[in-house]
C-alpha cells in the first residue's frame, strides 16, 4: 500500500480529519492537505511527525495487520510484564481473560 493511502486509511480508522492530523502531528494543514489530496509522498521527517501524531511508530506504520496504539500505560504494562516469571505471566493472562468476559 502506498504511503498516502496508508495515511488515509489510518485517518478513516481513527475517525480523524486532516485538520486533526495536522494538529496532532504539529504540521501545517497545507502539508497534510498536499499529502492527502495531491498524493504527495511525505519526507521521512514529515512521516515521523505524522506517526507521532497518530500515536504509532514508523514500524507500525509500515507493518501489515492491526495497529496497537503505544501509550505510556502500554509501555509501563510491557515493562512490568517483562519482569514476571513464566508462571506469573500465565496467572496474569488468565486474570485478564476472565476480566474481559465480564
């Protein structure tokens, strides 16, 4: 998928306008409009800003499949998870699965 098409897809998934992306990315509205309407390929720096605005990494942008938003809470959760033993991980995973059923 082309870069501009991927940006359009992500905007649609999030229900965001080009204006919102510009504000979140700290880019000008004209920059975002040029990318979206004229299919202009953004520079690496601009794409990094767009990814930050979308709360994803560049790796996530180019990956196939569903995106997971990496928030500070997500980072903290992963850091804690990495310190657990295998048995503790099984218990936590079971707990989370049971919580999701309710």
